[in-house]
C-alpha cells in the first residue's frame, strides 16, 4: 500500500479523499476514540492523521494501536516535532514549513528525524506545509514561531506552493491551524491548485459540510476534519456522502 501513489492516482482521476485528524492530547477516554474510529469506518474515511503542534501526552502509540486494532484505515503521522515519530503508523507527512522562515521547521528538525525515520518502515511523504492566517493566533503559529500567509495574498501562496513543488515536495498542505476561527477561502485554494500539479491537502476551520464542499470545489484533493467532529459527529456523515457522490459521478 503506497499512500502517496494512491493520492497521485486519485488526483489524476479527480477523486477526493477525507482524513480525520486525531490529536493525542484530546483523547481523554478510549471509548470516545472508539466512537470516532467506528464513525470514520462507517463513513469510509480514507485516512487517520495523528499528531498536533503540541503533544503533551505519551499516548500516541496507544491511540495508533487502538485505531489499527479496529479498522484497516491507514494511519498517517502529522508530527509537530521529532518526538512524535511512531514506527507503528503506516506513513509520515515529512512536513517542511515552507510558508515560514524558521530554519528549524524548514530543515533543522528534519536532519534530526531522518536517521530515526530511516530505521522504520514508515512511508515518507515529503510535504510542503503552508500556514494561512485564520483570524487569530493558532497553536501551530505560536509553537512554530512563524507568521502565517495573509489570507488575501493569493499570489504569494501560489508562488510558495510552486516553489515547494519545484524543490521536490510531493504534496502541499494548506492549513488554517487546529481550531481555526475561519477556514481557508476558496480563492486561496484555487490559486494554489492552479500553480501546482501535486496533490493538495486542505485543513483547519472546516466545520460545516458547505465549507467542505467549497474546499473540494476550489481544488482540494483531500480535506482534513479535526476539532469540528467533537461538537458535531454527524458532520462526517454529511461530508462523506458528498465525497462519495462526487467520486461516483466523476464530478
């Protein structure tokens, strides 16, 4: 199972994917996580992303084990630092924060992580991570000590993504940040989509089915749903139904 190859093929076919983001810090009870796992399975979610910008607990391996014990949905690490590498996952987004100018998150942490990752069986997905302003300071903006791209600087975002692809990054991830006040607007997504040929992942602030549709219509290949599911689990069903119908019709 090659996740990156699958993403490329789906991108070429115009098919969309859904990832559910699990932050280990927010998993308080195994029973609540099990409910989310079952919900994801029932709604044919494509991937679980596990991680966060600041993980203060030590339960990441337990979270991954519980997911893998119950479903066959691939688990992809979404690491905030080198401490969040867990070899029992299926893949890892090797994130380079190309929207910022913090050398630690452009290449520094990667140098430390590379030999560790090399000794695992994790599929490495080189990912250009771009943080977009969402109306307030998010955890990832604070922890990474970087300034997000202004949400109306479409050409800046497009050129940043273009440079990331030219550097050899295999996916671009546009993120408003966990618990974002507002989602990334359609014009921003469309501008980035037109500038690159690699799969485009979009997350942060997608808390209604309409926002999910808008992101997909604008060119997102994959949308990532996280915090919103804590308040409204049924949201996943609405989004999943739309993605299924869309993929079936080829629209």
